[in-house]
C-alpha cells in the first residue's frame, strides 16, 4: 500500500478578504475531490492571501498514487486566481 501526500503553499494575489480566499479554495477542493483524495487547509487559516493545503491519496499501486497527485497538482496550476508558492510530494 502506498500513501501519497501533496502539500501546496498557495498565494492569492487578488484576494481582499478571507471570504475571497475561501471562495477560491472551495472551488479547488470540489475539483480535487473528483480525483478521490482527502484534503484540508493545514496552515495559514487566518491569513487572507496564503493557504497551505494537505492532499492525501492511498492505493496499492504506486503509479496510481503518483498519477492522482499529478492530476491534482495540474488542477492547482490551472487556478486563475492562485499562484503556487511551494509544493512537496512525499510517499509513505
């Protein structure tokens, strides 16, 4: 069994409030969950221009875990109102 963890540091240059940030994150979370992952905002909850998201998936085949996390990362890169400030992928 392989567990893949993707950590994303996101920057929201056009957000003017926590409400703006949460609106953008809600859309991303909805799209990411289509890939059968679990995710949560794990840091910077009180900052309106930053977020750290933890995304996890599990599968018996490492190639499937890598593919799923790659698709989620691709979705994050395609967000128009967000910039990826950092990313890390770990496999357990």
